[in-house]
C-alpha cells in the first residue's frame, strides 16, 4: 500500500477532517443491527489522527478506529495503551459505507522506508523514524503527539 502525504496527520492541511457524528451513527447502526452488540465508549482525542469506538460483540470486546483525515476504518483488539493489534472483521465492513475498511494483513505489513514508493513529507518521515514505526498501521493509526 502506498502512503500519501498527510496520512500521519502532519502536513495534512489539504485533507478534509472526517465527521465524528457520521462515525458514531455508523457504529450505532452496527450495534443495533448485530445480535448481542453494544457500544461501550467513544473516544475522540483531538491530538490523535483517529476517532475510536469501543464495542462489545457477543463475548468479544474490540475497538473500531476511523481515521480523522481519510475515510479509513480498521478494527483492533482493545488496548488502553494505544498499541493496537489489528484484526480482520470483514462481516462488519457493510456498516461503514464509502469507507475503506482495512484487513489486518494490510495494516500489519512492514513499512518499507522507500521515499519513491510513498509520497510522505519529510516531516512525516522524521516522525516515522523518531517513533520507530514499523508497519503501515503504525503510520495510518498513530498517536504521535
């Protein structure tokens, strides 16, 4: 996957911020449509490049991440330490229309530090090195501050 300028949240003035209300309505649609599902918490930390919903589905608790600047969604095991273990939930993609829902294999792909492949800015490359980001998911759903 090719990473484009602004995906990290830095040098992103050209991107349009995604709406928290829209994300919440998609999550509420999911939990009212799926059996034994409930929303546990929404997290909207303006310093992070993603919005987050913690949900329970049957006996499993996980988080849904929505990128703040791109229509990207991912699923991960819930971790309060902000270290996400991405999981694949293809049966839930239908609740996020007009969004790119990532599978775990994509987000867990090792990041190639190839400036010809990725169109990230120099500032973004600096943060990737500083925070030792190792995967595509580490860059897309980062909590660099």
